C-alpha cells in the first residue's frame, strides 16, 4: 500500500498529474490516436512496453487516469477497461487457470455471479459461494486448489458490509489472492488496500465517472498482479478509449465533493424511509438499526449514495412506485449526479436464478435508489408523493 501524501479531495483533483511548475496545458490532453509514430525500428521495439506504442497496450491519456486512481486507492498501479464487467472478468481470467477454485460471497453483482457460474466452469474453474458475513464458512470452503477469494462491499443491493480485515487475514493464512468489487464505496469512503486486500475493482461507469455518460472498468492493486492483468488485457483487447478516459479524468476531479453530498443525502433519505409506515425495511450501512452499522462506521468514511428499501406491498406496488417517481429516473446504474431508481429483480440481478436471489435476500418488493446531488428535500418530497400510492402498512425494519 502506498502512503497517501495528501487528502482524498486533493488527490482526486491533482492525482496522477505532474505538479512541477511548467509551461503546458492544465488539463490532460486527449491522445485520440490508435497508434504512435517512431523514427526507427529500434525505437519501435523500445516503445512496445510504453503507453506510446499502440492504444490497445496503453495511451498517455489513459495513463494519467490510471495513475490518479492508483493514488486515490493507495495502490501500486491501476488499469482501465472498457467496462466494469470487463475489468472483473479480465482480472479473474488473468489469475486463474483450469483446475483452480474460487471462493466468492453470495452477495455480489448479478453479472459477476453469472460469469462465475456459467462461464468459468467451461474453462474448468469452479466457484463455491459462501454467506457474506460467515467467515467460518469462508474458511471451510477453501481447498488446496483455491486461488482467489472474491468479495463485494457494500453489497449490491442489500448493502451488507464485509469485514475486510478478516477476509485479508484468512487469505494470507492460505496464500490466496483477495479481490473486492468496491464500486459502491469508492476510495472516498473506503480504501481496501489499507486492510490488506490485493486487488480493488470498480465499475468506473458509476462514481468515478459520475455523470452517466461513459462505460468504464478499473482494477487497482499490487504491481505484480497488475502486470499480469495488463498482459491479459492486451491479449483480450478490453482497453478504454482515450476520449472516454479524458471524460473519466474530468469526473474524478469532482469525485470527493459528489460522494460527500451523496453520503449526506442518502442517510437523510434512509432516515425518512425508516419512519414511513408504508416501508417494510430499509438497507443502508450508516442507518440506525443496520446490523453492521458499527463495522461500517469503523471502516468507512460514509455510507455511500445507494440505499435499498422494501415496501409493504406486492411486486406490482414496487413497480408502480418506481414509475411514479419524477426526480428519481427509472434507469439501471448508479453513482451519477442524477438520482436513479431501479428494481433489482428486473435489472442488476435479473440474470441470476430466483433461488440465488432468495439466498441473497433480494425480494420482488425491493427498490434500489441511487442518490444524486439534487436537493435532498426535493428528493424526499418525490418519494413521499410516490409512497402515497402504496396501500399496505407495516412496521419498518432497518438492516
């Protein structure tokens, strides 16, 4: 783990850039090129391992964004990918081979569940799923051929919190690589490397970009692992376009201030929903009554901008409520400046079985909110008018 020289707000704005006084552009240029010219073949050979050879291998604009993210995370290095799923799949494929075994928690993004259960078995890689907070079960699932321990925290969409210290200690005891999907947390709220995690993955589409206008994936981690993943990325070709990397850099500059606002607003909304008789249960790590609130507040700077709740009604009531909102746009994804609403069983977890969703606690009455940067009182008023159409009433639970 790298030592942080500056606060996260400063690293978000200035990280990855040369701070020496010079004549030049303040904003990183877009190297919108597929290839780079050389003067002779000897230079061509030397350029192969740099970011000025061919953009599938690397690009100067992308390199600045990668350095900025590595600095924010406190990692040795970082890599950009064409999507969050491409970051996760390429990262895992780079580290496992036929005959290897993965231990993964049950509560992870549906797309990753599908990759682990439907695609990796074709390559001879098996995955055992374990209860997210049951670390004894994690330990029992480890085999001699286990290579990777994969977690997600906070989880999508039930907002469970993983004790990263326990995960890291268990992995080190058995010589395993640890990888986390930290999309919901961002490095503003949580830096997994400080707890000994080897690889941190993000859908950069979400908070890093912050404006719902690009698709991006990120892997940050130990130098040796990043080098291995880079080689695989070069072969599979999941690199990010330089113009998208430039947009990503622009988004990163406001990451800290956006996340702080989203933390504050999401907590206010969670508290409002917890008092509404038409809400059955609220899921938010920093909310009173969340079973892992103490762990969340000890290990995170904020609860994040995503919260989930279940209404006291049917699946049709949940659908109607989501369609009745005005300031919360009905759309998948999260982390942007615009507030969004979605129903997990129809979006993020639609591609996995109902049985697996049941084990995760993902219900038909569940609604996920991604809180943007609008005025929180306006967002609460929007929820209040939509909840007026829900008929049933029941005492609320928080967890």
